[in-house]
C-alpha cells in the first residue's frame, strides 16, 4: 500500500473518529453524566455528614462546564486520535485477515478492538464512578488496568497469527476454535493471578453503580460501532470505487 493511500485512509480514519466521537458524546451526556452527578452528590453528602463543618471549596472549573464543553472537547479529541491510530492499524491489517472487503475488514477490526481493548479489561477491572475508590491507589489501579489492556491486545494479535498458521493443517473452523480457546485460557489465568481491585463501599447504591457501568459500556460500544461503520464505508469508497459504481458483487467489466 503506497503512502498516498495510507495518508487518505488516515484522514478518513480521523474524520470517522470525529463523527463517532460526536455520537459517543451524546451517549455520555445523556447516560453517563447524570450518574456522575449522582455519585458526586452522594460523595458530598457523605463528606458533610461525616466530617462536620467543611468550608466550601471554590471550583476552578464548574461542574456544568465540565459536563458540557469539557466533556465534548475530551471526547472529540480522543475520537480523532483514536480514529487515526485505528486507521494506521487498518492499513497494516488490510488483506492479512482474510479475503474480506475493505468495509468488512473495518467492521471486524472495530469488533475485535472493542473486545480486546475494552471488554476484556473491563471484565477484570470495571469502571467506577468518581465517589468510588481510594485516591491513594489511583496509580496502582491505572497500572493494573493498563497492564490488562496491553495483555489483551497482544493476546488478540497472537490469536490471529496462530489461527492463520494453524488453518492449513486444521482448517479455518478448528484453527479459529483452537486459537480462541488459547486466548480464553491465558486471559483466564491473567484474571486469576492479577490482584483484584474492590474499593466499592458497602453503602454505595448498587443500582447507581450498575447504571454507571452500563453507561460506560454504551459509550464505548457507540464509539467503536460508529467508527467501524463510518470508516468502513469511507474505506470501501476509496479502495473499491468500481464496486460502488457497478454494484456489490458485480464485475467491474460490466460497466464497460
């Protein structure tokens, strides 16, 4: 793949990431922010009840600004960077995952990325709202989550490589089954041996915690799904223009 195509895919990936970031922002604002506000209110209520009189701290940035302009800036900037990184990975993966169209390859990459980058680490170290967690352990918790994410991504790549190498011997179906089983075994061992993190207080509402985690999943699902569909369409139009003009499945010579 020449540099001009890579550059065009990179631009399209960043644009798709920006659009997916807009969708993720809407979900975060509608589903995530109300749960964050509820958790902060609960934390402040416990602080006032347990600590007696506390002086009101002046906010450098108001909560209203954080939940609107601040959230939008962070999500959109993340979406652009995320889209560029995935687009570069797409350039490397295109044609190496199998005989898939550019659109299908983007969709598969988005689904695999969501699973490896977010779902697998989330099952071990799920997201928690602001009122949960000891501030002194934030460095440890971040490191453990990053380690789990890195391990999941590397194992996902290894699963694809092993599956392709086993395919000539076992066939595509059994090669996929064996490679995925190996992934599940190693991830299970990581779940068992990595230290747990359980800093949710007994008095924290279980419903609020559940709603916050569901909202977190919804945000990531929207981001990855939106990006996969949008970038897949843009990549298809760039890399297979004849198919777009003639029709899916029709030979290019039919247009002559």
